[in-house]
C-alpha cells in the first residue's frame, strides 16, 4: 500500500536588516564628547529589511535599551513587509537623564525570521544647554565703524558659556571666566592705523567652543586741508564770504567741519562740503578778519586750525590811472588806445566809460577804444572790481580833445601884388586860429613842415622868370591837414619881362640847376621815363621821387657834369619793385649834403 504524499513550505530569510541611530540636536564638543542639552534628547531610527533574492521578511520589532536596562520593544516601529525603509523618531523625555553623565543606547532591529542588527551610541547631557554661535557675539564700541584710539570697550554675550578667550588674532589667548559685558570690557587693539579684528571664543561647561569676531577701523591720523576766501582775494565789502575748502583724509574719511572767527571751536559742527557761504558775525569795517576752520574725520580726529584772512572794507580806494594815446592831448580820430597802470592786484574786471557809454571787460593793461562822436574834450574813466563783484576801485580819468576838423585859410603874396622882380616873397596867411605848423612849397607836395606864422618870407627856388605858384598846407594840434591853399605871382626880370613856362628845355638850351622828365605825363608800362638833371658844379647828386603825401617812392645816385644834361632812367616801379599808381609825383635833385638843388613834377598816367 502506498501512503498519500504529504508536503509543507517555508520562506527562508538569512539577510540581516540594516539600521542606524541618529542623536538629534547633538554635537561633539572640544573634549570629543557627543552632547545634547537640557534633557531634551531625541533619537532617530532609520531601518530596512533589505531584499535578498527578491525576498525579505521585514522588520518585526525594534528593541531599545538605555544604560543596559532590559530591552523594550518600541511600539509602532515594525514594518509590515520586507524591502521597505522606515524612519522613526523616539523621544527620551520620559527617561530620567542626569546632567554631565554619559548615557549608552543599544538598539536591535529584528526581522520576522529572527535576523537582527545591533546598533549602539552614547551621549552626555549638558547642564543648562550648549553654547551656540547664534546666541554668541562680540561688539566693539557699541558697533562703531571707526575709532581713533587703541583703547576700546567690548560688549560680550553668549548663552551657556562658562569661559571666554579674547585675542587680537585668530590665535587664542588665555581663558578667563565668562561674564556678560555691555560695552564695558576694556580692550587694547594693536597699534597702527587700519582694520582691526577682535576674536572671542566662548566655551560651555563641557568644553564646547564657538568663535565670534567683530571689526573696527583704527584711524589715529587727523585730516588736513587748505582754505581760500572769495577765490583768494585780499579784501571785500560784503560780509558774506565764499569759503572754498580743499581737504583730504586717507583713513576713515572726512565727516564734518567747524568754522569760527576766533581760535576756539564753535558750538556747531556741520557736514563737510567743498564750498561754504559764511556770514561774518563781527562786521566791523576796515579790519582784517581771520576765519578758522577745523576738520573732523569719521573716527573723530580733529585737525589743527586751518586759517585764512580777508580785509573787510567800506570803500575800494584808488585803482590806478588811464592814459589815452600815451597821454597825447589831441586826436583827430575816434579810434584811440587806452593804457592802464597801477591796477589793484585784486582787480578781476574793469568798466570803461566815455560819457554815457560804459561796459565791463576783463582787466587789461592796454585796450583799443572808440570815442563818442562829436569834437570836443573826451573823458575816459575806469572802475575796477574784484572777482566777487563786491569791491570797486575808482581809477584816475584820462582826457583827450577830439578834433576831426581840418584848419582852413587864405594865402596872400606880397600884399596881393601880381608881379615881383625879386625871388623873396612876403606871404600872409589869414583865417586859421588853430594851426600849429605849415608846409610851403612851389610844388603840389608836402616837403618840410615848420612852425605856423601868419606872415613869413619865402625865397623862390625856381628863379626862372614866369608864373609862380606857392602852395601852403596847414596842420592843427590834432594832426588834421588842410586842403591845399595856393596863390600865384609873376616873377619878372629887373626890366619887368618874363618868359613862358616850358615842360622841358630845348635840346640845345643850356641847363642850370634843374630837374625834369619825359615823356610827361609818363606811361611806364609802355616805356621807361628819362629824368634829366643839371647842376652848376661837378659832383655826386641824389635824385628822389616822392608822392604827394611826402613819402619817398624811389631814389638814385649819379655823377653830374656841370652845365650838361645828365640823365637817369626810371622804370615806373618803387624801391620794392612794385608798380606805382597813377598820380602826380615830385622830383627832387639834391647834393651829397642832401641840400635840394632843384624840384620838378612827374605825372603817371598808365592805362
């Protein structure tokens, strides 16, 4: 007989569960201890029954033991199936834990197959809690950014600290008992301006430490600067001053300024600016005023007094003088030159006035100026002012007489006679009352100016008989020259006979002291001009060509034979090689001593 087949099955699980313990809110102190504070201890369990061959029975229980006491199954810790990770927090608040005593924890993670993982940890509870960075601090001088002394005050505070270590470097100093200080702990920084750091370590009862720091900038150097009043001027009429401050501070930087009229700090500091407007408290006139300025930087360093002085006046005083045309008494043109001297050193600009006309211009030692119209005495006055415009100086006025009217008159020869048999003529001028000089000639040209005489004798240069015309020009003090004044007379020989004028002597006529040219009128562009001259003595002579303004145009030298027609050629150009213009020109023949021997006229009429 054969029995029935019997069978059964079982799941095999040989995989040990994984598990770990984390002590929440703990840290390792300076003694190497894992610590927590205030009996507030929480454990975090992380566990899993890892699959093996696609199977795991799952964690069934977590057995907890504190300080080797009997293990307790933590309810709710088990998993329902394998391969599922789980995290579980466990609070030890129900356990009695002593401060400063080391506690041991043992946990077994057991799966349904009986496999288990044992994990242990240890911790110490610190009385009063742990020292922490968040509740620890050091503050220098109540949080100031700058200090001007190495002696400072520290504020010190740290929860749970029992000792502290203070240093000027990261290297620790000596430990002292912790006492909270509110800006009352005296400390000495290292010397030398710059950023300073104070390091403080706080330690709790079990040796746990935190380090905190604070910074402050040490600046022991006072600022420096210069002061200028009203742009550097020496005096003012306005008690409101413009102060310009140039200051610097290489350390903490400028903060404020103190302004006073005595060598004592005033009661108020004000923000530091480059320019200030300051009104004098003492406005007594005609006194020097000194302004004192002190500078303060961010660290509280105060400079020595920076000073500058200015004279407070009620009048400006004299500002120098003006001369017109180098102090000439007359002018015949409105366009003149002004010269200024003894100008005050503080003068910035000046106002020139001529009757009603006035304008401000920059200070100059010379200036072109147009006088007001109308003949008469002109007065030019000048006034100066300083840069601020509040001080003026009155200069001495300059005067000049404007005269644009030329003199006029009439000429009478020999009392109005029509003929004469002598070469010395008696000239009489009537009419002008402002002439100072005159020019008398037998040609229509200005040659030699002489002092004005209402009556004078004139000796004819051209003694050949015939019609003679005398030309006179008058000049007044302003330099105005009259129109040509002329009169005529007939020169006869002793018998009363005359010969007619000729443009040039006949070719065979004897020549004495004479100069003439041909062709006349001349056209130098077409042909050269021949100038003929004669003398009564052999010798070197000079030939000159002048325009009617008395300006020398051309000259030549040659040797003259007495009684002969000596010649020189002129090409119609001046001494610089330029063509001369159309007009009447004067020919002069002179000896080596420049004595005029003869005169003639030359007319240029080029196309």
